[in-house]
C-alpha cells in the first residue's frame, strides 16, 4: 500500500481534497484529511498520484501531481531499505 500526503498550501479549514491513483483509478473520495492510504497498489509496480481541492462554495481546482512512487518486489514495507528488520524470506 501507499500513503499519499499533501499540505493545505494556504487553503482554509474545511477545504476538501480528492486524491487519485491515476494508474489504478482508486481515489480517496472527498475528505478534509491531508493524507490518503491507498490499498489498491501491489508489489513491484509504479503508481502516480494527483490531488485537487474543493472549497465551501463547491469550486474545484485542477488536479496537481503528487508524484510517482515505485513499490518493491515483496510488498512488505522493507524493500525500500531496512533489510536488517527481515527475519526471513519465504518464497
């Protein structure tokens, strides 16, 4: 899984955000949170994300890229480093 995070960037409290994995089509739905935990991802893949904002009047911004992330082969959270934490690898 991947957690996408962004800042309010000057938006007032109550602003809602909509984040999308542009590769799987999964999205956060409209939320006031400044992060989204995307469980649509799999191991050994690359995903791109974008976020847009909506104010109290319902006006939306265009999507802004949050960047691209590459997941590791095992998908266990250790593949990007911290290999000392592995106790075993089971094929």
